C-alpha cells in the first residue's frame, strides 16, 4: 500500500548488474523514508511476452506509484559515465568558453558527439589553479537504459549521475562541517560497489569506480589502496584524510588499520528498513534545489515536455462541447418529467382533499419530488464543474453518474500524469465532489505515436438543498 502525502514522493530507478531496481521515497518536512521497493531481472524479462503475468504485475505496481510521485529520477552510476578534470585555459575571458570547448574535444576525441556532456567551472581558492570539471554519459548506454525503463511504462523526469550527486553531498554536507584544508578522499560504499572521489578543498580532482564483481579474487580494501597509489603516482600527492560514507562501519574499520591515513565515518547508511541511503537523499535534495544537471536524452525530453501535441485543442474542445450538449438535453428532459409529476400531484391534491391519510401521503410524495428535482438539476452543475476544472490538453472519453448512489465515474486521456492530479484536485476544491479516487492510470500510444496516459477515477457527488 502506498503511504505518503501526495506530491512528496520520489521514485529513484537504477540498474545493478542485470537487474532494474526501483525505490520509492517519501520526502516531507526534511525527513525521508523508503515506502516501497521493486526489483526485476532485465535479462529474464527480455525473454517474456508483454502479456506475461510477471511483467504485467510489475508494470501495474510501478504505475500505481507513478501516478502520485512528485518526480521520477533515474540514477546512472560511475561505471558507465565519464568524469574528467583539467585546468582552466589561460585566455581572455571573452574567449574562455570556446577554449574550454576546444579542450573538451581534445580530452575525448571522436566521442564528444556521442556523449551528453556537462561542464562545471570549479573556482579554486586564492593562489591555486581553477579547474574545469567535465561530466558525461554515453548516449548509447543511456538510450538503452531509458528504453528498458520505457518498456515498464516509465519515462523519468530527470537523469542524474552518481558522481555529481556525491560531489554535491561533499560540498554541502562534509566540506562545510569538516572544512578540510588538504587533499582528501571520500569513499562511498553502495550495493557491493565503491566510488572514490578525490577533493582539494571543495574542488573535485578525480573519481574512480570499484566493484566487487569486477575485482573477483582481490579484496575491496586492496583495490582501494591500489587506486590511492595510482592517484599518488599521477598527482605526486596522497590524501591526508579519508571520509567513509554509505555502508561504512566494517569498511571503515578495515581501512583504519593503515596508519598513514586518518579515517572518519560520515553519513553512515542504516540497514534498518525504511532508511534511504545517503546517496538517495543527496539526489532528492540536489534536484529539489536544482543544483545538478539533467542528462535526459533530447528525444525523451520531447516526449516528456511537449504535452500539447498529444491531442489537438480543437478535438478536446469539440468533445467537451458534445458532452455538454448531451448532458444539457438530458437535464431538460428530466426537468420536464419533474414538472409533469408536480402537475399530477396538484390534481390529486384537489380530488382527494377530504381524505387526511391521502393528504399525508401526497405530502410525502411532494417532498420526494422536490428531492428528485434537485437531483435532476445535477447534470447542469456536473458539466459546469468539469468544464471549469479540466485542462484544454486533456480529453474526456466517458462520464457516468448514479444519482441513487450519488457517485460519478470519469475516464479520459492526458499527456501528463500531473494534469490528472490537478484535474482531481480542482474538482474537490470546487466543493461539488468528495472522496475522488484515482482508479487507474496507464501509459499508451496515441494516434500520433506519442505517449499518453489513460486514466479513470470515481467519487461522490454532494447533493444538498443549496446545490441549486
């Protein structure tokens, strides 16, 4: 069962080996907790048909969350990304951008057109050389991951690199608190992987990725020491301080055995159920403050952002007009029936006025007729409330209401799930409906080969004497 206030839930997906992992986190009032986890084997799912029960149930569970989350983030780890650092070219400020671009092409020749790149100018302290930090991820690798996500009905709102999120974590959490002056190393342990980030002050100098799967037969501590030694050979310096984060207690103890380093545990991840890793907290907080780059492919941005192309405005307007006309006609017919019953009631009252019991019975019928009249006036108010709340980018396919049960059921399509949430919220705020509940939302392809979302919801109509 999904728990959490609407609009405070984040979905984070990532690939670990041949498995897709999805974690749902409730982030409210500065507190975070894991409220759901899903895992599926990508390799085995590729051999299954789209109608297979395993895939259908996985998509259904994912979509049940997707309709309510604030943002879906796909996390790409260091093993499939590029991180490079080089000095700022010594050129006039007006030529700096072009000089950096030329240096980027020189750093990754033949690849710059095949990689999504993001560069950050790292301002060093006085007397030290500033650096250009270059992040990148292969369009082919990222495209394959997004294609697999889309097969499960998911188009992420953001794509984030783990290195950039951990760098944000160091600059905002570790550096202000510890204020290190020398070369330091932050080691983050996660799911059998380790990412090492070498910093001088707040400037990132180098990033490395280690995996237990890729280092079979070699202990992780030995691999970390070998990486530090390689950094020392390249930079002719070694870190004075090591900050260990993530699943770190046992790892920190093992690293502390080397007397040449000062090791300190920072932001230790808890094994308790419901506590998200520090990396996930960093991802949520950094995208909330809009401080890290979005690496989503442009083709997926078009699907995600160009909502108005899903259905034409004229088609939506004509559909709403037809619905309005039909409901108004139904209302007029039903009101005519009401007046006919009232006339018949007046005739019976004059004919049987001498019979007291009959008069009491007719009085009860009169009350029932007034209630009937109020109910039959509802189609007009229903249409008005729907027209006022609906976005011009949405299309209603079906509207049903039951006056005896005082319920309404609406089905339609929308280019974005956020529009569905806004539609329901406006209807509830109008005071005409209550207990509106999203029953179903599912991604599908429109006639224009665009992704749209088929949705349906139900709720109750408030019928009071003041509704007229």
